[in-house]
C-alpha cells in the first residue's frame, strides 16, 4: 500500500499556455529556420521555452515494500490512446503488475488523439506511483497518419516522455537531443525536440539513476548514435550512481532521413536476402546496422546484452494492417508499396524489429529472473494497446549508495 510523502508537487498547470491562437500562422512556415527568424516566433519564444524546459513531477507516494531487486518496465505507449486498457494491463497482467520503475515514451497532454488527457497524471494516480514528465514537442496538428482524422480539437497540444516510480523521485531533469529532421517540414509540424529524462529513484535496495530515452526514428543511424552519445556524456558528468537506461531507441536499422534513403535501404536489404534481414538483422540491430550505438554504450561501461530478451521484436509490421499502411504513406511513396508487400509476403506477411532496450551500469540481472518482451497486449475490444510491445527486467545493484 502506498503512503503519502512530504514533498513539493509541481502542478500540471505549469504547462498551460496561450499559444493555440498562433497555430494557424505557425503552420504556414516551411522550416524551423524560417519560423525562428519570424517576428511571431520572437514574440512567443519565452512561452515556448517555458513549456519545453519544464518538468512536471509528483511525489505523493512511497511503497512500503522492502525488496532486494528493482523491477523495471519500458514501454512506448503510443500516445496513451488506449489508456483504460493500459491501466488495466498494468493492474492485472502478471507480466506487468507490481513494477517499481516505468520508463514511458510517447505520452500526450491535451491531444485529441488521446482524448485530451494528461496521460501520465492519470496513469500515476491509477497505479499510485510518482512521476516526472518532460515535454518534447508542442504539436501544431492532431498528428500523423490515422491521427489526422480523429474527432475533436487539441487542447494543450503537448507530447512528452515520463518516468514513474513507486518510490521517491529526486533530481529530475531533461537534456535536449538534436532533431534528425526538421520538425517544421512535412505533414506533421511540431516545435521542440526529443529529450532524455533523468531522475534519481530512492529504491529500498539503494538509490538508482533512471534514464528514460526516446531516440529519433526519421533520421540516420549515425544520428541515433550521436543522440545516445550526448546522453551518455551527460551521465558521465553526474555524481556516480547505479544507472538503468530504458526506452525506445528506434533501432530500425534504416537511415530514414527521407523517403529516398529509406527506399535505398530497403533495396539493400532485399539484396542481402529478405529472410536474412528479417531473421538476423531487424531483431538483432546491434549485430551490424546499429552497432556503433551499442558499442558506444559498452565503451561508456553499460551492459545491455544480459538485460534484454535477445532476438525478440518489439514492433511488428503486417501487410494486412490498414493503420500501419496509412501511417507509412505519410513518408513513403505509393509506388513502393507493391515492393514492400512482396518482401513482407516472402516471410509470411509480417516483420518484427527490436526498437526498445534496457542498458545499465553497476547493475546485474536479478538471480533466477529473465528479461522479457511483453506482447499481445489488447483491451476489452480486442484493440492493441500500443504499436510497441513492453519490455521488462529485474535487476540488483552492484554498488549500493549509503
């Protein structure tokens, strides 16, 4: 049972703003550089910076359980669109319940696609957990793909990432990560950039540093490596603690800076052999295509191999999925789809990639446990709770802080 803690709570109202009236004019800009050079942006920049640099953090609960290991879960919850089902899974699915620390990516605050909820606040209240939330984007539109057609209008239009904990959260802060593409170009226009959210968790087994990370998808592999290096270099500057990194690293194996590069990469994988790519590379991005990113982790002293279920995909593409094909059409030309379908059908119509990972320093897999990929999560209507599977790991601390 959770008990109250005496701590200051930063109210979600810190993220309220009056920017929506400027969205129609902001949507006319074709690039971030053009927007930032405008008189309008100079006028609203203080409010934009206030929102994007904010951290909303609650600290009203503490678990009475005295446990020797830390039970972690990372999940890209796809905006929190299926929030009631997500909450039900956390409360009742034996693979997910009673987790100590949650590393969550893609959470909305005031977006029509997720019923204008403040997703992290509702989650934390339902699960009786503390949270820290960092905004990453102010969204100027409803979203991409099928999100464009949802009913209603956006409220606060904020998208972010979060860490939840059954134990006190201290020293929460976020660091910006450079964008892989200009977020003001293309169909889904946004102001901001991805971030890594860092927080110290006062767990009964000892204080740990939890790092929630979401790297870019629409970028090059070199850019994802650069983003991870920024995170690791920052962590090296902090007082030493056992560290657990969790999140969506978007290790697709592709350079997706634009459709042309993605198509060329697709052709390369066809030449390598479709079955070879599907079996040996998409579920194992660390073997070749994304090797620099994982080498960077190990160079900085982080272990990842024992903390993840080897070869298990966390996102799945099926040629029969209308939603995924609609989303894909936002950035892949229509003429490519017969080739995509041909390649996917050669391996049964489905392809799985591992995008979500844990990595840690001064921690070890808990004795008798195994990391797990938690799939086939659906709500009462049979709808998938997210386009990603969740991942879990139980670990112990190699060095306990006194």
